[in-house]
C-alpha cells in the first residue's frame, strides 16, 4: 500500500519524503523543483522485531515492514487553471490509498513562499483542498459525460460542485474521498496553531533531518537538553500505517531471519502467504500461529509458550491479527 505526499510548493514535502524514505531526492528553494514524482519506501522500525532478535533470535537478520511513498510537485494556487505546472501530475498519486498533506507553519528567509500563499495556515490548507476538489470535479464531469447512465458519476459531480467529497469510486482515482493526514511543518518550540481538522501531526522536518544525521549518543544528549520536540518520522509512519488500516505480522525463517509484513485488516492467512511467497499461497496447507504478546508473557521462551496452548493451527480463512508470528506449512508446487 502507498501514500501520496502533496502540498503547496516550498513547504518541505520533498524534505519530508527524504526523511521518511532515507532518500536523497533533489530539494531546492524554488517552486517546482520536483517535476517527476519521487518514489521510495520507508521502513517501519517496529520495536517488536528488535525485541525478537534481542530475546530469542540473536543471530537473525532483520527485515522491517515498509510503506511506499510518492512525492509529487507542489500544487500552486490556480493549478486547475494551468498555473505553475498545472494539476496533471496529480495523476501520479491517484492510485494511492491515503494522502499526506504538508502545510507550512515555519518562517525562513532561505525558503521563499510561493505567490498566492502565506496568508495563514487555514488559507494555505484551503488552497490545496480547493485544487483537489476542482481536479476531481473535472474527472467526475468527464466520466459522467462518457457514461451518462452512471448514477455514481452524476452524484459525484454534484457533490464535488458543492465542495463535498463523494464516496470512493470503484477505481479509486478520486483524491477527495481518500483518507488524509495533515502534517504541519512547524518550528520546534513554536506555538501550535489551532487547526480544526482530524489527523493532524506537528513536525519540524528540518530539525528531524538534522537529528537523523547525528550519532545516536549525540542525538540523545541533544534531546535531553530540549524542552520539547515535535513528532519524528517514526510517529508519522505509524500514523500512516493506522490510516491505511494495516496490521503487522512476522515470520521467522529458521531462526536466521525475522521479517515484518504490513497487510490490510481482514487479510486472510492464505492471502498473507502470497505476500511472503506465491508458492506458499499456491501450496498452502495450514498455518502455525502464535501472538507476539503471548510469547512476551511466556518470557520469550518457546517451550513455555507451547505448554500454554497458545500455539495454534489455523486454516486458510483465518484473519491476520496485529503481532501474529506465522509459519506457513505448504506443499511444493
């Protein structure tokens, strides 16, 4: 599953993308530095994987679950009318499952404010939301013209004309119905603005980037001296994971490798087997399952866990739960 990063130009979108994905996409102090979309994966460093290595599988190689991010060019005021690069590049994020909307609330002489923005944080948020509505409205009207008998596209166009998001379409191409997180790029220690929105994160992207470049000991010492600091990349990733409606399960391969996988809530163990390897799904017989929490209660002692009866055998219809540790038993194709 993937998440699109949007916002006005020069708000810190690409810097955030680089921070989350540990990438080095170009970021400069001029609008439209990002033309082609930046695509990368962010590894969600689930502490349960680290604990499994520390307590049980000390020689194991770790593979963390990940979330894919797509960073597109800044969306300027008037994009729907062709201003800046227009809004055609929004097509690059129409297949994402959720949107991370970055808005600027920091002052910097080194980072200019794009023309038409900067009147206030609520105004800047509305500028981007308006462009999303206009872009979706254009699509809905075109689809209704192509399919005049479609009640969905007729209703979608009516709702969007009134600045109301429609229900999700079957192809998932409309942006306004998608779940969103608003990330306010703020200076650490500054007063937080009062924002009437759900799913808001406050983060100093530049500060977090500097922290990420410090040695661990230096970082801990620096944070001890700070009176307060905003969310870090780990907080953002877990919020995105939550918004995507994902749960995490783990596999342990011969005690040599611990892998984490993110799947949608409601995913069956049969479907999860295909995420591990297609041959496992094709030859699926059953799954041996136990919970991370049950292992923790048993003192991370596998033999003690077996005596509690918490190690279960499940069929293909079993729904994955967050923290499941799974072994797929399958026949070779």
